[in-house]
């Protein structure tokens, strides 16, 4: 995996991130299996992806809750990008 420096912050983001909108399920995406979503996040981290993208608006916060569950005990391995409305 390749990584890029984020300014002078000392942070290095993988050039590939994982978008988590679909993990919210709901009317846009149909049902989403939380266990499968968590496994997907774990696999992404194992492959070197070190950031995920989510937002409160994804399933009224459901995506953020799934990401939080997936990162429990792995907070030092992944960064979370989000948006404010």
C-alpha cells in the first residue's frame, strides 16, 4: 500500500480509503449486514488501508456506529474521515 503525507501533520494516509456509506443500509442501499461490514473494515485494515470515510448522515449515524464497533481495540490502526452538515 502506498501512503501520502497529510501536510506537516506527521499523518500518513493510505492512497486508498474505505467509504462506508453503503454500511448504513436503509432505503438507498437496502439491508446491510453489520457483521459483514465490520469484517470488511477489518480486512481493509489488514490490507493496509488506514482510513475510512463516514458521516452522521449515512443512515442517521448507523454507519458511524458500525465503524466504531469495527475499530474497537484497533483505534491506533485507522483514522476516520467525516463530514459536517
